C-alpha cells in the first residue's frame, strides 16, 4: 500500500508545472492557459494531441478529468498555469465562464455528430472503462443494439447500482450547446480535426489548426502547422475506438433512429449536423 501511495505521489509530482527543459521554460514564460471541453466521446483526445505538438505547451503538465463532481473543481481550474492545458466535460454556466475569464484561461470546445457519439459511448461504457458507474449495466445488456439504445435514451436510476439516472444524449447536448455561442470559447468540429485518416479532409484539418493557433495567439511558421496537423490523428489513446466519420450508419437501426430523433433530434439540428428529421 505504501509503495502504491509513493508511486501515485510521484506521478502527481511529475505533472507539477515546474519547467525542467528548455521547451517547458518557454511554455512557462510564454504559453497560455487552456481548458479543453467537450461532451464525452466527442474527440477531446484530438485537441489534447494538437496542443501537445505545439511548442508553447508542456504536455507533461496536462491532465484530463474535470467534471461536475471533481473535488476542488474551482481551485483546479484557477491553478491552471501558462503552458498547461486541462480537459474535461463541463456544462456551460455563467459561473464557470466568469471563473475562466477572470483566470485568463482560453477555452477550446470540440463537438461531434451525436450519432457517432452514441456509438462510441456505448462501446466505451461496455468495453473500455470497467470503473465507470454505468459499466456493469451496459455489460449486463444482451446485445449491442440494447447498449446503443441505452446510450441514446439514458438509463433510469432504478436500474443502476447507485440509483442515479443517466441522462439521454439530448439532455447532455442541451447542457453543452451554449458553449457554441460563448464569445470567450473557440468551437471546433471533430469531423474537421480528424483529417483524411478518419474520413475527413486534410485541408479542413489544416484550417482548424490555423484557427486554434490564431485563437491562442501562437505564432509559428506554416511548415510547423502542417507538421502539427499531420501528427494529430493517432490510435494509442485508451479511450480511442475508431474515429471514423459517419460510423453510426453501420450501427443504427430504425428503432435507434426513431429514439434518437425523439430525444436528441433537435440538438443534432442545433449542432448543424442535420437541417431536419428526414435522415
């Protein structure tokens, strides 16, 4: 037990924002503070990867996991340092905006087609994170079709060990949607960040990297931005599944489409992935 505690302490110490290299010194002096936000399974890893490739950030200091129940959440946000980026999944609120603005923290918000989010979420909760509170329930379901439906419509509290209801995808999306109109936040699309390797466009990917560096005030040569864009897509993340645009079409049956349109159809239109319900 003592050895485990020591290892945990050393890991936390390794992330402490003290510069140990020339790059980290540059990040400490000249970098910006960044919070990366998203609805879960929307591509947080793409933005984390992007910032890790930019010279004014120290990847060693980064961390993920800022959610509503995070202990000392406000303090953890306030103590983000120059050259450091933290990521998580936080609903928009005026209190959070005030905290980010007064702490001089830039926010990047990534969105994704909610239908692909549903497929990725069902797989994640079933196969990728045995510690998640929803894992036992998703694992207990008899088919992938049932798991996908649960990811779309949510789960009633009486079916879960902790008794806490899991919200529908539409409820999730409505809590995050105001970030799209937030002037102190740059919204980017998963589909534009993934590049041709994930079924997108390399030109769009390059454009998004330009948008990010401009928003963060990072001035680097075009050749370096091209190298960053080419290095974004990777499959080593433990939360990574497939990353292909439009993969939902391989999984959705008519009953999934009907349920999705009922609980999240409006949100899909709000995010501009459809202009109606005829899909």
